[in-house]
C-alpha cells in the first residue's frame, strides 16, 4: 500500500462476484511414514552398512540445537524486556525525585526570601527605634538570623539526600546492566560448548546393522553416548538392569527373562516377550541391537545390552517416538 494519496478520483467498487463453492479440504499429508523392506534371505551375506541415515540424523541434531538456541534467545529477550521495564521504573522514580527536589527547593527559597524580608524589616525597625525598643529589635534580628541559617542548613541537607538517592538508583541500574551482559556472554559460551560436544559425541557413535530392516542403526556404548542419542530426539530410551531369575522382568512395555550369561565372551541368552509373544534370543553379543516388532509401532524396537556380568545384564531399550493409537 502506497503512503501517498491517489490523485485519481475514487470510483465506486464493482460488485464482487459470489465466491465459488468451497472444495472439500485435501486429506492431511502424512509425515514420517517409514519404508519397509523385506528381510534378506538367510543364505545371502549381510548387506553393507548404509550411510544414508547420517544426513537426517545430523539434520535432527542441528534442528535440536537450533531449537535450544531459539529457546535461549527467547529467555534472553525476556531478560532484556524485564531490564527495560526496570530502567523505565528507575527513570520514573528519578523524575519524581527531581520534581520533589525542585518543589522543596522552591519552598525553601520562598521561606528564605520571606525571612530575608522579615530581617530587613526588623533592621529598619531597629534603626528607627531607640532605647529598649532598639535592643528588643536587635534581639529579634539575631533570632531571625539564626532561623535563617537553620533553614538554609536544612535545605542543603535535603538537597544532598535527594542527590544521593538519585546516584544510588543510577548505580543499581548500571550494575544490573553489567550482570545481564555477563550472563549473555556465559550463555553464548555454554551453547557453543554444548553444540561442539554433541557433534563430537554423535560422530563417535558406533553403527550396527538391524536384523529386521537391514539398515544401519546408531548404538550407544556408554551413558555419554546414550545422552547424545536422547538429544537427537528421534527415539525414547529406557535403561535397564536384568538379573537372572525365574520370573521375567519388565523393561519399558516388554518382558525380559535372563537365561544365561558368559562374561568372559561377553555373550548372553534371553527370552523376550512382546505382545504376548515370546521368542528366544540365544548366544547374543554385547552392543548388538536386537530388533523386534510390536503392535504399538510401525518401526522396530531395539534392545541393546552394553554390559554382561555373572547372572546380570545391563543396557537400554530404544522405543520409536511415533506409536500407533489404539481404538
């Protein structure tokens, strides 16, 4: 829209045509629908690890970092707004103090002027009077002079007090501005450090081939790497420690029964129950992803054991973020 007036005469608007009948809205697009592949034949060699998932994972990490930066930016913006409000309040208080000081100064000046007038009048009366009247007039002059001096001292004290309050308010505002600047610098350093550490940890994550979809999946072998996987935000991770017992132990929404462990070879055997179906996973190695499907998700669950001890295994269960909604 132009900011200059239109020199041409205004014409009456033409009658608008009736709106066309609204078409039914198109079906909502579906996002995040994975592509499934048939499992390879058992006699075929395992496919080579694919690197096609690196770019989406890095994009996810960058998006998570951008979201963190946006969140921190919003927090800093809120701090700046609060600081601006505080500054406005201080300016308003300073204005009120200046106005009060001005009123006090004018009042004191008026009182001083009145006292000076009274002093001049008394002096004139003293000069005109004689004897006892003159002595009384001189005494009154002295009293008036003392009152005048006291009034001047009081006015000076009040003025110094007002100036001190204004100075204290200014110093407080400057200290708050300095503190906010220091906090902003610290937050920027923390964001850069977190981003660098996350990128380094993601780059160090190991990969393994999934036994269901045949794709390369990221494997965490330590708590630090597991935290990096959580930061990617693609899956939910449930850590577990399962002891050898007669009853299966619940891990997330599945049941795990530890049958046997071999700490020297870092191998183990378990019974895995999901959707009331139990399967044996025998002679498995640590950091090997056990993939299995459930009715709750269209992507496979992944169970990874990172530590094998006598009668104990520990690791994590990777659950897809998008789950099916039960009717």
